[in-house]
C-alpha cells in the first residue's frame, strides 16, 4: 500500500475518535441536520477503520508466517504450513487493499442514485439487435443478483426478437460502499463489440457487430423543476407493439423534446399518458445532465490521461468474443475467459475492476494535489 493511502487511513482513525467525542456532546442532538451528517460520517469512518484494522492484522500475520518459514527450513511440515499462511495472507491483503481504495474514493453524489440504462443496436443489422437483447438480459440478470428492480421505459423490438433500442430504469439498494445502480454501472457507457457466428449465418463465419450502451443517473426530483416548461415540446402518439387493447386505442405514449438542445425522450410502456409523461421527463432530465457531465469529462480528459468514465458512446470499450469465450475491457486491459458466466449476469469481476482502476486514478490525483 502506498504511504499516501496509509497516511489517509491513519487520519481516518483519528477522525473517528473526534466523531466519537462530538456525538457524545449534549448539544449535538439539538441540531438534527448536523447530527445526521456526523452520524453518517461516523458510520463511514467506522467501516473504513474496521477494514484497515483487518489489513494491519493480516500484514502482521504475513510477517509472522515469513519468519516461521525462515526458521523452519529443515521442517517440511512447518514449511508447508508457513507457505499456506503466506499465500492466504497475501490474498487477504490484496482483497482488503482493493476494498480500502474503493472506500477512500471521493464520493460522487450520483453514485447512490437509480439509473436509466440505454442500449442501442449499431453496426451489424439483425445480429446487432440480437446482441442488444443479450446485453439487456445480461444486465437484468446482474440486477437480480444485486436485488434491483427493472422497468422498461421504452423499446423498439426488431423482427428477429432483438431490440433496435431499449431504455430501462433500474432501482435498488446500495452496497456496503454506498454504491447504487449508477455507481455500479456508470462505467458500462460506451461501445460494446461482439464477435460470434450469428444464428442466421449458414456458413459458420464469425461476424462482428456492435451496440452502444449509456448509463444515466436519475436526477433528484428537485432537479426536474429546473427545466423551463417553455423549452419543452410534448407530443402524444399511439403506442406501438404489445400492450393490450387499451394502450392501442389511446394516444398514451409521450415524446418530449428539449428545444434548446434537441434532446428527445419518450415513454410508451405505461397505460396512462400522465405516467408516461412523468417517466419521459425523468429520462429527458437525465440525458441533459449526462450531456453536461460528458462535456465536463471531455475537458478533464484533455488535461489527464484517465479514460474511464468518459462515457463517450463512440468509444469501443469492450469486446465479447464468443468463439474464444473471452471478454476484454480495452480501457483497463482486463481479459476474462468466462464469457458464458458473464452473459448470465456474473459481472462483479468487471464492475469491481473498473471501480478499482477509477479509484486509483482519483487517489493519484489527490496524492498529487497533496504532494
């Protein structure tokens, strides 16, 4: 672990003692806002301190096992025991080190927010639309593992059972690090390329096609009112596709255009025009905020090397190679030969690796500023 990180963790221990004293003061409870903020900070500092204590204990265990190994050179049983302890301690230290780096990452206020997941078919025609459906299934299976709820906002099915375009809202509990849907999936934005033999291919040739994915944080309800109603054009139309007689007989689908930016959002899945308008407005607001976020990220990228989180949909971020059973994330040079499991929603290794890499970038920036 870098000295900068260890110093930061030592300061967390001191801060925890300060928070213990502050929360025991009689006047703190009279200011509920301050009390809530201190309680939240205390819970976070307690979690970080507990993990750091585990790390220091395992580092001590490792040192003890290395000493045992040096002293037991002529005893095969003791040597084997020491080597096993060294391997286990090193694995635990690596895991705890990564967890602590994630805990120390400066928090994005949107990380705990629900999110809109947008998947669009790109180059590749019908095969691209089928891959869009596979990505949708992968993300919803991952959502099930995380205990999230998924709701389709709008969809444009293709003839062969795929999707030309799909927008899904995901909402659910945060993990122990305070990461919600957006915090976990934010680095999925970008171009996803697939290499495989399509079901429609008769000669067994491997085709390459692509989809784009965008993950947008759902803004807080208070943010929605900041959009000037005069800047919106609202159109209603008859929903297409399945949905029952009611949905086919009324103009319940809603399309909202933000005139200053030309950004459009629509919703057709609800049965009432009112609910579709509310959902479309949320999607529209999320897209406007994401546009601002992307522009800021582009400016930041001009001054630093980090690419994770740029969210540029034109970037090819990942390749899914089915013949080799391989997934490669090109931003962090991560390659996993477990594609079948990943397509079934086993995304945690990918998500964690991206968060660790982004955390290393942010912590390096903090270290440089404090140098």
